[in-house]
C-alpha cells in the first residue's frame, strides 16, 4: 500500500534526500535510537499565565502573522518544541502552551480528559482574542488538536498531528519499555521537579494522566469523518508507540487528510531531526 498521499510524494523524496545527506558524515548513531537534549527555552515576546477552568495555564507568544498553536506531548512541556517556535515565528504568531499540570501550568482535582484540555485551549484563545488558529501538536498535543477539530470546528484551521492516535488500539503494547521512551519518562520526572509549582507531586500528576490514557482517546469513525480541518497525519518511521497501520487508518478516515512518515526518526523527530521536521510542518501550513 502506498501510504504517502500523492501530493506529498515530491516532498517525501526531498525529505529522504535531506535525511541521507545529514546522515552521511557519520553512520555511528541511528537518530531514532537517541533522545537528544531538550532544547533551551525559546525566546518569546510575551510570557504569562491565563486563569482558565480553575487552573493557571502558562502560555507564551512570539512572531507575527496567522496564529499557530503549539501543543506538546504528555508528561512534557513547551520547551521540547522550541525549535519549532524558531521555525514558525517568521511567518506566524506562535502561541506555545504548557498544558494542564505540565511544565509551569497548574492542575486541579478534576479527572484528566482530552475534552477538558481542549476546553483549556479554547478559553486561552478567547482571552488572547484569537478567533481561529492552526495547530501543531505532538502526541497528547496532537490528540488535543483532533479534539478541537471535532468539537470546535470553527476555531481551528490546519492541524499537524504528529505521533497521534485516535483510539487506544492504535498504540503498540509496552512501548513505555522502549529504551528511548523510558529515558524520556525519566527526563520528564526531572523536568517536572524543576518547573512545576508542585514539584513533589509528580506521582499524583502521573496517576491522573494515567487514568486518562487507559481509555482515551476513543473516537469513532463517524466522529473522525466530521472533521473539516485540513489535517496532516505525521509520524516517524520508528515511532515507539504508534502503529503504522493506525496512521494509515486515520489518514483514510479523516476526510482529505494527508499522511507523511518521516524516515529515520521516531516519536521524538522534532528534536532528532528538527530541520526535516520543520520543513514538513512549514510546507503543510504555508502551502
């Protein structure tokens, strides 16, 4: 099966060439087997906290142009996407967020759910007086992007959904035991201790998130077929957690969705090969 939609065949060929050229000087390390350092925080024009839905939601802005919302993955924070901020700010107003309980943001006692986190994002956009934004989401952030497309179709434009699943069957079993993913989980705990206003409550936070992951997301085909946004299902060739057949399923089920598999990288492609990743997302958003 040809998993790359025809409009992206030339781009995929170019990305493959870029990856080959970048790998040429040294064949010692496979990118997908590494977890590069978390980037230094991006430089923003404004940073602050929004009081939304009973929590304080950290957010930051930089750049000018059409708005793009950056949503990070579960257990992480917005610093992970700093290289994407740099790539997008020349042509977009970039809004980076630490989602509920992550990074610098607080949480409350309500059960976690993607609907709740999407509601947080809409409340933030309302406070920022932004009527509509594109979304670049990674993992849990990408799931929030899909949630927004289903429940708030007038508030989102294009969506880059990287490393996403739309039901729990799309996940590989025991992916958290993969060495790279296990290293990420360990790093996430250290990040939480450094950034959170409740640095000693990581286990409680993890338990809240874990209950959500047990049964969410769980969208039906009918729900996915209501999506009107232009969606790019983006993933790494060696994603530790997402099944390739699930990527194909999502691209075939969401109307007009495009699919791109980035060569030689994993669930952490945005830091493993940021040039290739950024080329893919800017091409989709700006063309």
